[in-house]
C-alpha cells in the first residue's frame, strides 16, 4: 500500500496537467471490462484522463436491461450514451478471467453468494471446448459476444445504433502477453488490432 500512498502524495503536484479536466468530460469511448486488477484500460489503450468512460464489473458482465429495476451498470451505460454521447462501446474480456473460469468449471460459489448471484447475470455458460485451459480464451471470447448482444437490448443503445451514431466492439486482452484482439464479424474470429 505504501507505494500507492507515496504516488498519491506527489500526484497532484502537476496541477497544470489537470486544470482542463475541471471544464467537464467528453469521452468518445465507454470501456466495459472486468474489475480484475490486471486489466488497466488506460494502460492498455494509452488513454489520458477524460478519454475513456469506464464501467468495471466482475466478469465484465452487462446485466439485462430492466427499467423497473435499475442497476448501477445500466445507469452508467445510459449516462455514457445519452448524456456524454460516446461514439463507441468496447466490451473487453481478458485471459485467465476468474469469473468466466468459474462459470466454465461450474465452481461451487456458495461461500461467495453475491458473486454467485452476480454471475447468474452472465446468461448461458460460455462455450469452452477445453475446460482445462487456464486462459479460458474461447469461453471469454464467447462471453464478450454475449455481453455485446445484451447491450443491444438497451433502448438508448438500440436507438443510437439505428441512427448509425454508435459502434460496439468486442476485445479480448491477454494478461500474459499484453496482446489485444478484436472480434471481426466477417470471420467471426478475434484478430490482432
């Protein structure tokens, strides 16, 4: 913890770098990814403050849209699309994902009931031909596509997609190599950016 505290103490000693942020934010991208500490959106993309609007959830899960039972995640998505006018949404899964791995393996999550119940939002068990693969790459990639489909059910997203004012992108990040792959609809594969 001490190195983090030391950095925080010196962080604000460059006020000229941050003064413009007080004027507001206008990010082009909503970046939805896992809460995993190995996934750092700004590091992966090289984004500076104000360039990414982030939503981090266990397993980068997008919950079903239900206006009668709003969630923090739905509110974040709606705000990014309607108030900030983001032009792109990236759902970024990652290798070695504990949440997707638990779904694939059918892990007993009774000791962590909030996690168990949250993962129920993931929809079907992600497809995986090799459940012993520690990267769970195939399952994570399938899971990313499931979350992209779920986003299409959000009225604000559907409206912007219909008007050709928004793009949805599926990414897969390898924590063990740093490589990023993007889903290509034409080939239905994840390929290097």
